């Protein structure tokens, strides 16, 4: 047998540093989190809000968080299982439910802070960004936090994003990952009809008809 170099020797284990617990549990992407909560020094203690979207097997969770030096503070939240009281009885984890949950959270945030931004009146799938009123308060701004979810085109986290934006929140985004969007070089072509079909659960209706 030839010479075998021992890579993980005593020196390696003496210097080994254990990663954070939530990194070991595959729950937190600290590289993304660091960039989301980083605040300018001249804006000391000014809250930087995150629009957090998480999906479980039976629910969709939308929350607004701000970060402190020691902990996170949940400002407002909305859950897909709350949609039952508004008439949505089934399909609480699909794209349409994600849109409704994001819209519900936006309504609650605007009511909490006394903001008068109505947002998109009709859910038509068109690109929409809220415009600030120079004579009134600015719209509530937050950054999208998807956690460890895959940001594929048509993912449900973007349904929640669209609902929150249509509800009057200012969340920086592009239409690149919305359903029906296509990228041609550096140009993004969005398809409002396809997006509207997903918002009203038309893709679910087609599947149920095909069964």
C-alpha cells in the first residue's frame, strides 16, 4: 500500500469551528440574512423591515420582521389558514392562497400604520408598483426574505410577493420570476394573462377538469 496522506489530522480538529446551530439544522442562510438586516451607520436603530414568506405542507406564512441587536421583532403576520373566514375553504397552499395571504398582510400593515394606499384594485396580473403620495406618508417598504426556498419561476413565494405589492406595500422586485415571464437577453417579458390565471387558481381548475 502506498503512502496515504492524513488530511484531517489532530491539527485540523483542534482548529475546527462548529457552524451556527440554525446553519447545521439547515434553517437559516446567514449569508442572505446578513445582507437583509445590514443597516447604514447613519440610520442607527432605524428598523429595516423584511417581508418573510415561509411555506409548510399545510399552510403559507407571511410576516413582517425587523431586526434588533439581540432578536427579531414580528411586526405583523398573516396565515393561509385564516383565509377560511374570508370564504377560501380549500387549497390553502396553492399560488392563489399565497397571493391572498400576502394581500391580507398588506391590508393589516396599512391599517396598523394608518397608510391610505389601496394598491391594485383588480387582480389582473399586470406589473404594479405603488407610487408614493408627496403630501402623505410614504408606502411601507420591506425586503423579500424567502429563506432557503428555491426561487424558481412561478414559485409560491412570488405569489405572496405579488399579493403584498398589489395590497400597497413597497417591495423592490422585478417580474422575472412571475408565472408566464420569459427572459430574452436582458429583457424580461411578462405575461399578464398567465399570471392572472395563477392568481385566480385557473391552473388548479384546469387540473381538476382533466382528472
